[in-house]
């Protein structure tokens, strides 16, 4: 991939991370911006991840590839999980909470993770889901032909929608409450849905890497039509991968793919003429932003009054500063933030991006 393409990819990731922060704004907005953000921003992350997937055939290389993803995803996950938890427990103890059962229940919730971990841990589900999505697709591409892969993906997609249908319609109630009646550690079941988006990033890489005019127009038409139908109350579309809410079998592909085409196509045009360095800086620290933007608000909202702009600014700036500090002053700081890269050898050169 050439340098220009890397520029727009970083710009897209930085932009999507801003949307992640805005999407967790706890206040009310007049315009249904958050709803539209949730229509596509998480599928777009999985699509972009699939874009850079490389199949592995040799068993030894597969082990190295899994180890690499573990170090890049799960190590930072554990680092931020422990760090935030220690700070939270310190605050609880200092405020007089000595109820052992509270800590046991809270700790058990964090072990299960996924949709059960709320509050400061609201985004942690994505990393574990991405890790298992990668494992699923790695397994599929190693042992099955392309035709069988597509059959498996169709099966996974159908099972995911059946689970969602049961959760949203049979159990009923608020999606976050209903989804928690389905026991599952680390949101592994969401990987059944995520692997479909991930695979589309890989299978149609040629389209994503160079969104042509016709595909950009198709994306614009699909996105505009969806927003118009929603505005006119013709459709009532929602997508929440974390809470198993994907109950429109066809729209769950059409709408996220349309919006992703628009975002990627526009950023390819923008990066060809303008600098997106500020978005690249956000992307560089995106992992820390993802983990800490909600916790930043939890710690600061008692001292500051701010709307969505202030929430977004704090959610970006504070984690970026902490990311720089961790990398510069904490032993193995870069490693703790996912900066793991295997040494170049003949055996692992196939897994190095």
C-alpha cells in the first residue's frame, strides 16, 4: 500500500474515533446524530480491519500471527482494564465503600466483560470481539475454500440475527437489559456478526482501496435514502452490535456499507488534495482514546460543565496526553499500548503488515 493510501486510511480511522467519542456523549442532542453514527461506525472499523487481513497457511506462521494480535489487542485491553479498575476501587475505598460483596460482583462483571461491562468499560467489548473475529476468519481462510467460507458467513449472519430476534422480540425490553440475559464472555457471540463485516473488508478490498465515482454515488444514494426514510418514519432502524441489536436482515448490510463507502470515498478525495495530519495524530493515539474517553468524563464531569463539544474535546485531548506520557515514561509503555511488532524473520515475514 502506498503512502497516499495510508494517509486516507489514517484519516478515516481518526474520524471514526471522533465519532466513537461523540457516540458516548451522555446528554441529549436535538439532531439524531448518535443514532446515525451507530448505523455504521462499528461495522466500518471491522471492515477496515478486514481490509488489512492476510491469510495464513503454515501452522507455525499462524501461531505467530495469533501471538501478534494477542499482544496488539489483549495486552492493552488488560492494561487499561487493570488501570481503570485500580483507580475506581481507590475512589470507592476513599469514599467509604467497604462492602466486599460489591467488589466481588464488580470484579466478576469485569471478568465476563463484553456487554456486561458498563460505565468506564463501555467500549471494551470491541477489542475482545475484534480479536475473536480475527481468529474466526483466520480459521475459515485456512481450512475452507472461498465458497465454503461464504456459506459459513451466511450461516453466522443468520445465527446472529436469530439471536438478535430472540433477544429483542422474545425477551424484549431495553436492548442493553435484554442482551444481558444471554450469557456470553467477552461478547464472543457478536463476532458472528462482526466477521461478516470483517470479511467484506477483505473480499472486496479492491473497491474499498479505491472507491470509484459510481460506488461513491451508490453509497450516497443508499445513505441519503436511509436517512430520508428514517426522517419520514418509514423505517425505524437501529444498530447496536454490543447489545445484539441487529434486527433488519438486509438493512444491516445495506446501510453500514453505504455509509462506509461514503466515508472512505470522501476521505480518499480529501487526502488527495488536503492534509489530514490532525486526524492522523488522533489515529496514532486511538487505542488510548477508545479506552479512556468515557473514564475521562466520569472523572471530570463533577468539576466541569460542558456540552458535546467539550465532552469530545476532553475525550480526545486528555487520552492523547496520557498516551504520550505512557509511551515516554512508563516501562514497556509502547507495548502496553499495542505497539508490538515481531522481529523480522523468514518465519514471520508473512504476518507483518
